[in-house]
């Protein structure tokens, strides 16, 4: 699975889709502005909300779930990367969270 840094994700977030696969209670602590929230367990039924020809950056709390989701999306014909370090690293770096 391709992994990108939080700096790469920050640079690409205006052009790529940001997919946050955390649970509702985790998202309540902050989410990357403009991200689409689809909990990992709901992804199969909500794939239609993603644009297939636009790259996706998958985000979770620490990077573990997002890596599995990115692999599954790539296998399904999407172009997806995981953001290494997840929201923990994003927030520690002082990047924006809504």
C-alpha cells in the first residue's frame, strides 16, 4: 500500500479526496477540513460516494486501518494512499482540524 506523509497529504488535500475511516466518536475529536467521513465498517455500502477517477488519501487514527482500506480501494480499481501516522501525527504537527 502506498503511504504518504502528513506533509504530502496537506499539499494534496485540495486536489485529492480525503477519506476518514474512523468511527464517529473519533471524528468528534477533529477531522481534516473537507474530508469525507465513512467509517471503515460502512465502506462497502458507501463506495458510491467516492469519485473513482480522483485519487484518495485514506486517514484513520494512527495509520493501521487506513492502510487496509487503501489496499482494498486499490484492489477495487481506485487510486488510494494511506496517510502515515494518521490523525495523531496530523494534529501533533498543528495542521488544521475541524
